[in-house]
C-alpha cells in the first residue's frame, strides 16, 4: 500500500496534521472502557465549545456527515409533517430527498446555484406555511462555495415557532458558527473539512426544543441507528452507558486531538486565518485571470469556486495538478460539473505555503493547457 | 489524552496489531483520488476472498456494523413485506426492530438464549409463510456466544425461494463463512471482532438475487445513506465514481492492512487458531470451576460465555481485571446481564499469551471475590 503525500485543496478531506495522525494510531481500547468514556465526555465538551453551545446533546455521530443530515431530519420529521427546505446547491437537494423518504411534505425553495439563500423569500414562505415543522438550509454550501446568513435564517424559524436544521459541514472551524446565539435547533458538521480530522465522524448538536420535539413524536424514528432516543442512552454522561453500537474508537482519538489543537489556536484565530488565506488566494487567482462563481460578499473563505476559462480542459488541469504536483483540487458537482473548480483552504490546508504552491503550479498547468487549446 | 494498553478479551473490539495502527496513521488523501480508488478496489477484492464470494457488490459500509444490519434490511424490505426473523439473542431482536421500522410484517421466531436457531422450526415457519420475502438470522450471536448453522438456514431460505440475511459480525475471520457455498444473499460483519481492525466499518456483500430484489422495489429505500442504488455508483469499479458520501479514508487504510495480514495467515489457519485457543481457554476455565452457558457443540470459539458463580460479584471481577490487570472482559447483555461474562478470543487477541494472562489473573481475582463473599 503506497499512499502519496498530497496537498489537499479540494472540497475535503483537508490535510491532517502529523499530531492527529499519531493520535489515530494509539492502541484500541473498549468503547465501554472508563478511559474511553472519559475521552467521549471530553470530546462532547470540546464540541460544545466549537459549536458555541450549552446543548447537552452534542456528540460525534459514528458515520460521515451525510448520515448526520439524515439523523437530523428523520428524528424531527414524521410522516405528513411539512418541511421548508432551501436549496441553493447539491446539499439542500439532498436534504429534500431525505425529508421525502421520511414521509414529509417538502416545500422546496430553490435559489440560483452560486447565490445565498434569500432570507426575505424564506420569511414569506414560512408565513405562508404555518403548518411547517421545520426550516432546513445549508450554511456553507460545499457544492458552490456560498455562505448563507445562518443567524438570520434561524431567527426567522425561531420567531415563527418552527425548528431549524443547519448544515455547516464545511463551515465549522472556518467561519463563525454560534449555535446558541443563533437559537439553532439541530446543527451538524463533518470532521474532514475545517476541523482537519480524517473523514468518518459527524459532530452534531440538538437544542432542548429539538429534543422535546423528538420525545413528542407519535411514531417511531424510521432509522434504528439514527434514533436519538436510543443514541441518547449511549452518549449520555449520567451513570453507566447502555450499549447501542460500537463507537469508532481510534477515529475519536483523532477527533479529540484535532479539536484540542483548534481550541488551542482559538476559534476566532482560526476564522481570521481562513479569511486571510482566502484573500491571498483570491488576489493570486485574479492575477492568473481567473474569476469566482460567487460574489465577494457571499464567498466561503474556505471553499473557493473558480470558473473554468472557456478554452481550458478542466479535467486535464486537475489531473496535471494531482499527478505531476501532488495537489488535489475539486471538480464541479451537479449543475456545476465541468464548469468550475473548487479550491479548498480548510483547516491545516489553510497555510500560506499551500496558497503559494497551488498558485505556482496552477500557473504552469494553465499555460500548458492554454497551449494545447491553441494547438 | 492517556490511552491505557489493554488486553481486549471482551465481545469486541479485539486487540489491533501495531501494523494496522501504523497503517491508520498514513497521510489522508482524497476519497476520489485514483490512489484511494485503487485501494478501495483492493479492499473489495480482499473482502470477496474473506467472505468467500464472487459477489461484485462486496464493500465496507462507512459506519459500524449496526448500520450494515439496517442497510441489509431496509434495502430488501418494503412496507407490507413479510420477514421471518430468528431471535436467539440481542441481535436477532435488533433485526426485528429494524424490519418493523421499515414497515415490514415480522414473523418472530424466538429461541432460548444460549441455544442455536433450530433449522426444523425455521423450515416449518418458512412453509407456513409462502408470502415471506426473507429469512434473517444471526450466525454468531455476540450476546450469547452461540453459533447457528448458517449453511443449513440459508439452504432452507434458498430452497423456498426467499432471500437470506446473515449477521456474522462476530463470525467473519474466526469461523468458516462461505457466502457463495451457502447461497446466502446479504451477509455483513464488523471490523472490530475477528478481523482485528478498529471499529467503524462494516463489510457487507450482496448476491445477484439480492440486487435484483432491490432493483425491483416499488418504493424508495427509506434511508438515503443506506440506499444501495446510490451506494452502488460510489463503490462500483467501472469508470468514474459518482460522489455519494466521503469514505473514512484512514479507517480503510487500517482495514486494508488487517485483511492483508489475515489473508497472509490464511482463513483456514485463522479458524484453526481460534479453535485451538478456545480449547485451551475452555480447559483452563473448567479448572477454575467455571461453566459455559452454551453446549460444546454450539459454542463460538471466539466468544466464550461463562456463567458467573452464585456467590461472586460479577462487576467486581470485571473491574478488578480492568483496573488492576488491564484486561477487559465483557458483561452480559439483555436477558443475560449480571449472569454471565463474555470472554472474547478474537483476531489478534486469540494468542496463547492472552489465555495464560487472563486465566492467571482471573484465578487471583476469583479467589479475592470468593473471600469477600465469605466475609
């Protein structure tokens, strides 16, 4: 097994520090071992600090973030419930798909890809649907690089007395996420973006209101694995834990170390670093003649969506960067396939040397691709 | 973060070799990187060899084995379908719970805990329910230490023209599993038992018949994450992969290494090793005056369920072994809580030195516990 050393500048995973990799390789212990339970308590507390919440039910789901999305929606929604779901990229669409599979009536709210979710439209729709149980949206759309105004959207939901579900898979650690201040109800993320921990876990937090809604369900949660009523007994801090599933012990070691490092740097410092590196990258890309898909005001600093110039073979550029220079950048997804590159600057990847190396190599490869286009 | 060095002799996880731990700590790369896709192809082929199958759809689910159980059942079952589910422990009960949540009518077949699933009873029930779509059972019941006759049970299902779902979470690698010879339809396992890889992944295999049944569904699979129609595009070997979720890259490194080591040892050699170590343990436990829950003919060599003597505080014994001697053994689960210990001899744990160390220390602790009981 030969694993190359890549500079990971795609939409995730981001580069993982040697310290986190080393943490992964500590000896496996039992998931009910007091030493592991104590570590789980630490991780829950670390996640509360990173999400900026006092929510007791804050923990890492033992699966990728897509399952956290599913857990958020299938716990809150019962057959016949109405869900207002904003869609301005791939992941809003996925939320709608999951909500339908849970038997919910989905009120879809579509916005142009590359634009944020419009709060005014959401407010009108919420007014028109007093029967709605929740509003779901993506804070940081990984497919387009757009940041939506989570604070305002959560506030609209809260004022209307409905629950909010916030996808911030790409947001957490890279831009402000303030769960309690936003009065958000269910917020989830992934480990492999701005937390710079290998993929496989999904931090999630549930407000008291969300838990009350789950306890008040008339029907069982359709998924046994995601049923929060069962998961609660496993992750709850009081007394002995009841067996639910076997937690991914070594992955939790890595998450613990990654969160320690982030909290040591400080959340604000991390946000500033991501913003500063984005500015540096944006300037350099402009010098290369490249343009962004997203207006400056709504760009995610950690996910830069760049339009592929007309005469350039986008797949050639990605392959050259990967195969000759060990740099991964991402392709477009869904409607944007073939039209954009997605350049990640997340977590450990958000360093000056990453920007310099990418810009240098991208310059070379674009020149070569341009020559091919002419020939 | 201080992680103790434990001898893991509970129901899983088992001890992980230094080589597998080292593999986990290799640099993270992208899940769509050709280098990772090539590794995924290797892992799929390794799993085919370990499951003894030619099934194309053989891969590790990116979550613990409980989600593989859910994936098996929710893909095959539609609302109104009938599922015959044998229950002789915790995990058969969990299967029934999941099947009900999928809207299926469950024909429960209960057997005494500590006894195997009775093929004659299953055959009669299958005859009585020509409308049944599948038979599900646990090959290696982790809650009791019982091995059921998977070959015969699958054959009953196959002869009746219904699908079989086999839980061999604790079986794979430790006792014979022959998916193709059994004509089994969906078989799943976990990584943290006899494969000796950290928890978090769940190998699964689907027969052609199972895939046809999934393709012939009238309704969508209720879980987006588990929907095999979507997962197929991500793990399929032909052409480019379509994005589904982000695979747990580093965990797959560990699985690859663990499977390589198992295949190098040889499956038969591993089965023989597990059996030989079980025999050694059983003799030693008998000398300590301990008795097994399960008749010799139906014992899993890798999971030894031992009755707690009347006058002994079972939790004290487990705590002493863990805290003073760094040895983990398991408690009873469900109906057997407080009545048994579960002593695992799985994967890397199945070594002569594990048996010797446990027997020595257990002898000491039992003497101490006996003294307390008298006092």
